[in-house]
């Protein structure tokens, strides 16, 4: 046990610099007395007088000098840098934490924290910086990346975080995107290759944000499978890597939770894709400065550091009681539902829990900002893309084949696998056709129970409740409604609420169409019957209030002649 660890244990009632972030270089201190006096660190939290006077500090750079920016309560010390040490007189004999030498810090240090007007002003500065040095395909992607940067500096608050994946051909700006975001990131670490051990030690020790360039190496090499599994495990708090220490004859675990970004020429593993926000890059369409203004970037990192400090609880503990940087002896309070409001906003738009997890931090940091709506729109686009991709999978095609085959071949709640296969293969060439045994294996994976049919051939028991859930997931509400009324033997209790029959109407039945929060979200449209995003509320002539999708709203306008009148006005 090192002296620093010994001090931590003896003074367990104090909140000391995080062991996860402690950068010890005691081997450089040859004198025994020095070892008991100094410890090199880059960040920490300390108490001067019992439990009532806490302060945070972080290593920064100002005018070529390194030192600590000390944050007490809600402001940074006006004296500026503390270049020599942070001193705690309560430790036996006194104990000093000194800044780690700059050439031993692998990330870009922030400048001394500088004041900003408010969170909105800081967000605008970050977004403008990204816009100045990066050309993205769509304007809504700039606030999305700006929110990702701000969320990084508040990592202690999140239960899960989104990864970024920049994808595009050569010379499309992928590496540039990593470099621009790296210049604004909290402890950003740029790499083109990294071993699994290096990754989990770097995250455990320094809570780095990793930027992987030419990330194809993650999937093109069998040796990197372990690295990919660690990355997959690190998007959610509590993700850890376990190793057995032969010297200690005991298990050790390392934290791997944190933000990460990747640049590649292709989609990486599906498991990584599901944890990432994908940004497809292209060649610049406008003039972009070649060099990034590093002085301005350092100034912004200083503002972001102050932003980070202000989102830490002033009483000396982090807002999230599960943060790994709390000392082992700190008392953790009960978890809170601070993010429940942001999650509920997204839950109204999609049932993809993984996607909701990824976007919740981005929605939270844009709270009370107009850019929050752009982040929500990005979430909706992402959810729609996933829904479309899922509807094109083999599983979705098999469910579609079952829906068609059951109209003719359903026998006492059972159906031949061969009949499902024949419908599935309609329109396919002989070389593309699937065998019945292959379809049977897929049906088993989907959870349908196998059975013997009257002619002794293989079949499945069609569980209507399970089937309706798959239809809702893959094919939308129209087919689910159809199945609910054709050959259904399932009870109402076994039918999901969202798949029950809903009221339908015709265009000529609609009296009023207006925007309404009541039906904003995923519902079954009263006109087309599809389970999709509905934005409009309608009232029929018989006083019914029903949801309406955007496409059917356009059709209703045409039916009313509204579209023709608007087109005539525009032409005039």
C-alpha cells in the first residue's frame, strides 16, 4: 500500500482526491520525507476542516504554466492558479498534492476557468466553434454535437451515455470531426490503436474520453475482440472489466464507463452501432480553416470546466450517488429521478429503450434551450431509421409471411412451417429461396412453439399475443389490427393495449384537424390504420377525437381543397 492510499484509509471521513483519478508518480520522489509530503495529481476533491468545507480542484494551464483551478462552492478562487500545491493540514504532518507535469498529461489541459453568461451562452459558443471548423451534412447536427460536448463535462450525472460514430469515404472529414470534438472534450484521448488493458486502465485512472481514429481495427482483427467487448460494456454506468491479480491472489475490477467517439469508413459491429449516434460525413461544401484555433479551444475548455464545477454538488459529493469517483467510504444517498422528465419526453416518441438511454443526457443539457427541440428531432429521425431497418430484417419478413399464410392455412391455432416457407419464398428466385428447416429455426428463435400437424409434418402453435407484439414491432399497427379481427383466439387480457382495435374514420368524417399534445407520439392513425408517429388530433362530425398521422393530414387537406388553394396562392 502506498503512502497516499494509507492516508486515505486513515482519514476515511474525508473526501480525498479520487483514487480513480489519482496519478501517482512516487517513484520519481527519491527522498523518504518527500514521499510523505507530495503526490502528483490532475484532479481531486478535498476537505480542509472536517466535512463542512469542501473544494474541488483540476489541473489547468495558463500562460504556459500548469497549476490547479480551485472551486469553492460556486466560484473559482480569484487568485487564479495555485501552481505549487493544494495543501491539507489535517493529514499527519501535512500533505501536498502537486500538479502533474504537463508532458505527462496525455490530454489537452483547459485554461483557467473563465466566466460565461449562462448555459445557453456557453452552448452557443461551443456550437459556433464546431460550425467554424467542421462541415456537417445537416444543420441540426451542430446542436446535437454541441449537446454531446456539454454532456461529457457532466458525465457524473448520467446512467448511460451515447457514443459517436463518424462514417464516410476517405477524405470526408471523419478524422477532422474527431479532432474538433477532441479540442473541446473533457480529458480527450486520441488514438488509432489501443490494447484492451490500456483502455480500461486509462478510463479507470483518469476518466478519459476516447477518440478512436481509423476504428476499423476494432472489427478487422481477432485480437481486438476483447477491446470491442469492453467498449460495448462502457456505455452504461457500472460497466466493469474483471481481471485476476496473481500477486494479490484476488479479483480486480476496472471501470470502463464513459463517452467515446469513432471514425471509420464502414459500419462497425452491430452491437456498437446500437450504442452510437451515427453521423455520415461528406467532403466539405464550404471553406473550412485548416488549423484549429487551439487558444480559443483552451478558452472554451476553461468555460466548460467552470460549467462542470457548477454542476457538482457544492457539499462535496457528486450529484449522482453512483459515480465511481466517490471515495469508497463516502455515504451514498438514494438514487433520484432527476432524468425522469427527459426520459418521459422521449418515451412518448419511441419504445426503443436503448435509444432513449442514449439521448436522455443530450435532452437534459439542452433543458430550457430552443436547441432541445432539434435534439428531439434528431432522436425522432434516429428512431424512424431504426424502425425502417427493423422492418427489412428476415424476422420481419417471416412475421409478414405468417400474417399472410394464416388467412388460408391456419388450423385450430396451428400452421404448417411449409406454408409459411412457401409464402416467404414468393417472388424469390430458386437460388434465393429458403428451406423449410431454416424457416423453422428462425420461428423457434422468435419463440413460437413447434408442434406436429395432423399430416405428421412440422408446424407451429400460433401464439396470438406473441404474434401481435411482433407485428407491432416490425410491421406497424395496420397488420396488427387486421390480425386482431381475423382468426384471433386470444383473449383481450393477452392482447397488448397498443394493439387493440381502435376507431377508424374516413376523410369525409373529419370535422376539425388541429395540432394536439394528446395524440403526439406513436399511435394508430384513424385513417390509414398504421401504427406510426401521429402529430395531429381530429374531431369527427359524431364528436369522436382520434389521432392522425402527417401523411393522412396532407391527404385530408387535398380532400378539403386546402392544398390546392395554398398552391394557387404561392403561384400568384
